[in-house]
C-alpha cells in the first residue's frame, strides 16, 4: 500500500509556531486542511500518517527539534511521499498559492508539478507556480517531498478563504487530486463529500440569482402593501370626532360641526374620508368658513 506522510506545518506552542493574520493561526489551518485531506486519501486506498493529528499536537518545542521530528518520522515510516502543508505570509499584499520542492530533486519537482495546478484550479487562487527551496522538511526526507503554501494568511482575501470550511476543503481536494495524478490513480470523491469548487460556484450563482428574484418579489410586495395601505386610507371613513380621527383634522371638523356646517346622517355618522377632511382643513385655514355666520 502506498504510504503518504502529511505534515501540518508548525505547532501551537514552542519556537515553531506559524504565521498569524486577522485572528487566524497558521498552525490551526494546516491541521484542519490535513484532517480533510486524510480521509480523501484513505478512501482511495492510500495509507496515511500525519505529524500532527489535532490542533493541540506539538511535534517538539524547539525549532530544529520540531523540523527534525517531522522528516525523521517520515523516514522511519518509509513513506512514499512527504507533503508539508503551510500558509504563506509576506507584506499583506501578496496573494495566491505555490508549491515548493527541494532544489535538485527531480521526483520532488514532478510531485510539485502534479499538485500545484490542481491546487490552483480547485481553490481558484492565483497560481504562483512551482518553486524550489532548501527547507529542512523537504531537504532531509528520503522520499519525494513538497511544501505547499496554500494561501497568504496576512492577505485579507486569502485569509477569509482559509478561514472558511469550504476554502480549507478546496485546498485539501486540490492536494488530493495532485497526489492521485502523481501516482497515476483515479481520484474518487463520494456523494457525501462537500461540494467541489465547480459545483459549489455553480450552486452559488444559482443562489445569488434566486436571491435577486426573491429581493425583487419582496420589493414588489412592499410596494403593493404601500399601495393597499394607501387605498385603505382613502376608503376609510371617519364617523365621529374621537381618537380614531387624525389629530390634524379634529379642530376643523369640530368647528364645522359646532357651526352646523357638518351634520351626520340619521345615526349621527359623519362619513368623512381623509381626502375630504384634508380639503375641509385647507378651506378652513384659508378662512372660508369664518366668513359665514
């Protein structure tokens, strides 16, 4: 069985803690991505071992001991490949994903060439390409090794992507597909898995379209409600001078009733509409009713 060693970078304590950005910690994100990656690989028949299995796991307190603990564990286990997961950090302006292999390692380069395009495609992040470096964890492994910089934790947009469950899952799927491509096996994703980015984006667009329709319907309902309320107000009649009659109309209507200009029906109901009361108030303010005796 093919053996894959997954190394979630950094520790929660000690001298090998990772980068931080907007409250997000690299040492947490790497574990969360690895925990999504592990079952994908195992369902496809790979045997997986991880340097850290939870957010609280610390490989070693010292920096050198932490790095050595990772590549020594992979070497002792005789893994077929080594994949170290990290989050990048720079100047808050850099963004995107990139994958490193140990300088001079042709097999490491091939593994990186398989993973990087799938990672960029699945996440939709800027593809910063494949690069070489002499990082300890990929330098001292006995097997092809890569270090994946998933995104920039200090860049706000990349950070929000890493903070989301969907973002971390997309990182895991991209790495998973790249590993499958490296070994020449067909990757499998079960129906119970979270949505792939293409499916997710398609549904997201449908949701956004539906939201626009719903918003438009809501606006129509609001406008119709206002029109209905207006019509009701026009149709409403005020039969008596009481608390139901608008305050602005009471002085004029009282004056007109006292002077005998307004009389109710046989039941004493005035039957005034709001429009009629407004007209009476306007005439009253113009002094029309004061000229009559």
